């Protein structure tokens, strides 16, 4: 039972919506508003009716009321709602929003002037309102009412007719129009009478404007009207002919000449830019070759500098050893810049012999010191520090399998799988038949299996 009643209400709401739509199409906006209000009373969720009501409010200058209806519509149906477009139309135009705000402020000021009986100031404000929003029906009606109060019947009729042009069913406008007509001379409002007293047979219309009598001729002779019309037509024809035969060709020639000059200028600029681009490309090729040559020179200098630095470091370490052979830290500090893996191809046999002699003296002590530091760092999971120290330890004593195995573990813990595999493989190759070699083989198998699984 409840469902059937609901369906009837929805159906009846749609009937009133269709009625409002028909009235809106013939600009009976007042009647359309009444029908749409009735539709929403029966079904407040009628989105079409609410959106149309907002449009009609917007058309009559009631922007705030229009936005209110669209906001309610948006809340009832958040998605696929044309109310979004209507609201964006207003919100995305800063100038339109400013005009709306000024319209509301000035209309309220006009109302206050009316309450204070400052009617002339109210008329000024209402004219400003209508210059910003010519479709604001309430402003037209209030201005018409002020004109009626001041006795300006003709001006009141003008404002009322503007309202009826916007809203053909506005009852208040019809009342004001009837009042203005009734205040004109009885029997002469809009009717043709003979003006014998004026000594003319032309028909006239007479009406009051304020306290003055206005006498307006209704028509002129047919000859005068015909002559005026033909004069206007002849003037238009002559103007068009002058434009076509005098002004237009000269204008076309001027535009054509300007376009030719522009095309020539653009062509010259394009040729100049093309030449510049070619020159820049040639310079870039030359600079690339120079950069490549300089890089090769720098690389050669870097090798010399590394060898020279290594020689100086070795001599400093030897001097330190001769002064105090127990100063392992000083010797190790002096040997920091000696890396045989980097300079092995660029040093003399004498350098290698001196290095081997020094290592036979202090190599095991240096290796032990670096091993202990590196192993502690490995246990603390400081893999970068462990790799640096264990690498030095293995450089100074390459007979210690534990150094190489822990170095491989440090590489593995640091995520450098390739280096770890290389170090584990070295353990298996250089120290076969040891527990470390067995453990290294196990690690290699784990790494290879994990790689296959991926």
C-alpha cells in the first residue's frame, strides 16, 4: 500500500515538473516556480525539478536561491548531476561572482534607502543594480514601484514591460501595469484621438508624465515616410558600394603586402638560425673531440699520480719502520695509499722488492691489526668498514683463509653478490680441503640456487 502511494506521489511530482517545464518554455517563470515548488513538495528527491528551479531563479536574478537549489541537488545525487556544471558556471568566473556580490549589496542598500524614505537614492542604487544584472526581476519591480510613487507613470510602464518580457506570468508586474495605465488620461491611454485644437488632422496620443501633458504624433504622411525609408536604403547602398570599391581593395592590398613582408622576414630569420645551428653543431663536434683527448690525458696523469703517491707512501712507511719498528699504526697509516691492485703494472721491480721486504717484516702484524678491526666491524654488521679493513688484511697477508672467508661474508652481507661469489670461489681455489672452503662451497650453492629460483 505504501509503495503504491509513493509511486503515485512520484508520478504526480513529475506531472508538476512537466507543467513547470512547459511554463518555463513560454517564459511564464512565476507559474513555473509555483509548479516546481509543488513538484518538490510531493517528491523532494526530484532532481530534474530542483535543477530547473535553480535555473529559473538564476534567470530572474536570484543567484543565491539558485545556488541553494543546486547544492541541495548535488547532495541528493553526488554523481552524474548537471548541477555541477551550473555551479561551475558561476564559481569559475571571478568577474561574475563579483557582479553577483555587488548586485546583492546594492539591492540591499536600495531597500534600506526605501525604509528611510530616501527614494531618489534608492532609484540610483537600483539603476546600478540593473546595469550589473539586467535580468533581476525584483529590482525592476521595486524601481517600477518607486516610479509609480513619484508619478512617473511612463517610466514605471517601461520597467514593468521589461519584467513581463522576462516573466510573462508575473502577477505583480501586471498589477503595476494596470495602475500605470489607470493614471493616464481617462479614455486616451493607447487610443487614437483627433487633435483638432492643434490645427492638424494627424492623429496623436496624449498622456501624463509626472505633472506634464505629453502630446505625441502618431503618424506622418505616407509620402514623408516613404521618402525617409528610401533615403535610408539609398544611404546604406552607397555606403556598401564605397566600402567595396574604395576601401576594401586598398585594405586587401595593405594586408597582402604586410603578409609578404612578414613571410620574407620569417624566411630570413629561419635561414640565419639554420646557419647558426650548423655552426653550433660543428663547434660541439670539435669540443667533444677535445674533451675526449683531455679525458685520455687525465687518465694517464691519474696513473702517474697513483704510482707516485704509492712510492711516496712506501718510502714514508720504510722510514717509519726504521725509526720505530714497533709503530704498527704509523706504518699502517703510511701504507694507506699503497694498493698493488691499482699500480702493479706501473711500478718498477725495485719498488716491488722493497714492498715485499717491508711486508716480510711487518706484514703479519699489519694483517692482524686490520683483521681484528674488520672482523669486529663485520660482527657489528658495519659491512663497508669490514670490507675496507679485511681487504687490507688480506693484502698484507694472503695466507690467512679466515681473512678471505670473512671478506666474502662481508661482501654477501653488504649485498654485493658478484664480489661475494668471487671471494668464495677464491677460498675454494686457494684453500682447498679446509673447513672455510667447504663453507664457501655451501654459500656458493645457496647463492646459485636462490638465483635459479628467481
